[in-house]
């Protein structure tokens, strides 16, 4: 896999970024930003998933967006200095290219195509978070679990997803016992195999039959 934002840039525009891009493998549970942190580094995932989590004062959290090879983490800092509004945490092992936000800003100032990339990705991310808010309020836990598994599957090069119950509960905004019950239900249907901390996707078509409209809505927006 290759990050689609970087791959879409013409050679001359990509050339403004290339000397400053470095490659890094991010381990699962790596914290990239917390709310209020200055965004000094922007990450372009190639293979893997980073979750943007909205935090409450009591410690509760829920995922507002999932970012993989279709986007970037912290990209708004290309236009001006920014502080993170969310917690950005690596949910699956992730191969990334990264660049300093100040270096990205210099390229942004020189290239209309890079400015367009930043603007259009921002629009897609805003639509993604709005769709997630509606989905979390209106759709069943099973439909949202299927949506998340499909979203994750699109962004990794394996059928096996290593996720703890705690991560899944935070992503879905439910108790861990609810995660276990839903995972067992999907396993009974033959769509996944679920072991502690591991989900194997067995029948993608089955998951798609049970997910909500939000999966396709977000995917279309990024396309």
C-alpha cells in the first residue's frame, strides 16, 4: 500500500516534500498527540490505522475518525500552527511517512496542488467525523462494529486485526462486556474469529450485509 495523498501529487509537488519525508514503523498503542498538544509532525500512513479519539473529562472516550492510507494525521498544520483537538493513537501497527509541520508549511506555501490536497482532505475528514457522530447516536453496536472492522480492513494488508477489548470498547463507546457479546454473535454467524485481542475477518461480505450506511458514505467521501 502507498499513501494515496502522496501518490496523487504530481512529481514536482511531491518533490517539495520528498527531501523531508522520513519513514517510520509505529507500534500499536503509540500515542501521537493528546488534546492541546502542538502538532509538530504530520503522519502519512501507508499501511495501518490511526484513531482520532474524542475525550471526556471523566476519562470516557469514543472514536471520531479512523485514518489510514487515504489521509494523513495532523495535516491541518500545513496551513498554520495547530494544536490537536483529539487524541491520535495508533490502533494497528502502522507504516508511515512523516514530515515536520514547518517543512510541510513551506511546501504548502509554494504549491497550489498541496494546498488543494490539504483543503480537500480537511473537507473529507469533517464529513467523516460528522458521519461518525450520527452513526454513534443512531446505529446499533453490531452495525458499528461491522463498520469499524471493514474500515480497518480497507487500511491494512492482512485479514487479522490485533485489538484489545479496551480499545474496541473506546472506539465504540460501550462496555467491554458489550464488545464480547457482539464479537461472539459475529463469530457465531461465521463472519469473524474472535480470540482475546485478535479478530480474524473470515467473511467480509457477511460484515458488509450487517453494517450501516455510514461505511459507504465515508468511503465515497474520501474517493
